[in-house]
């Protein structure tokens, strides 16, 4: 009887065109804590508010969404939370993902505070990642939630062409995350 590793090698030999590609799930537990997330962003933007990193950890955990990777997505969408590199949203809108921006010049959605803005973004990711109801007691803040084909993008890679037209969008998010992991490792070794 052939063992599993041998079977895998045989299949790869028989079907060399088959591509095995790992996908990084949107749902899961954050691996990098709020302090290290904060330190990562503040290394590029000294005006970054700590409460944003804390909200990504807390709200992400509530929804079972990787808040640490969601923060990396927000880095792309906000230009390292500077809001000065062409995004249509402004810091006071607390819109960390360009929600509601459909074309150049749109101002997008506005949220009352950091927590609401992060919650709306996490809810949008949640809509893409699964078909579950919102966690008990949570109010729907994402005005675009109903337009998502629920469960259509369970991985960060699958957001490419869905959340943004950039075919590398998911990989770009994960590249920033890899940099954040390295930064966090350096911080850990200094403690």
C-alpha cells in the first residue's frame, strides 16, 4: 500500500501542471498583538493613533477575523494612515478601507469614530469570508454588507478582483503582513 506522501509525489509527477497554492484565511485569530501592530505602523507614520491598532485586535477577535492582517489592508487603503497619497477618504471619516468609494473623487462612507470605522471594515471582510450571522448583539454598520456575495472570498488572496481590481491585492496585503511579522519578531527579541 502506498503511503500518503508517496501518493502526493505520484500525483505531482502525473499532473505537473497542477498548482498547489496555500491560501491565507480571512477568519482566524490575530497572531500579532495591538502593541506590535501599533509599533509597526508608527515606524512609518509617527502620528498613527494607538487606538486604531487596538480596535483592529478587539473587533477582529469579536468577529473571528484576522485583525492583524486587516490592519495591513487598511495600510494599503489609507497610505499608512496618512490619508495623503490619493485616497478619497479623510482621517475624520474613520473609513479605513475606502468603503463606498466607487470612482475617483468619491468621498466614501463616514463613521462616527475609530471603533465604528474598524467594525464596518471587519464586517465587510466577515461578509466575504462566511455566511454566518453577525455576532450576537452586534449592530450592522457596514452599509455595503448586503451587496457582498456572502462567503465568496474566504482568503485574503481571494479579495483580488473583488475588493479591489488589483490582481495582486491579496498578495500585497500579505506582503505587508510579512513585514509586520518581521518587525514584531525584532521587537520581541529586544524585550
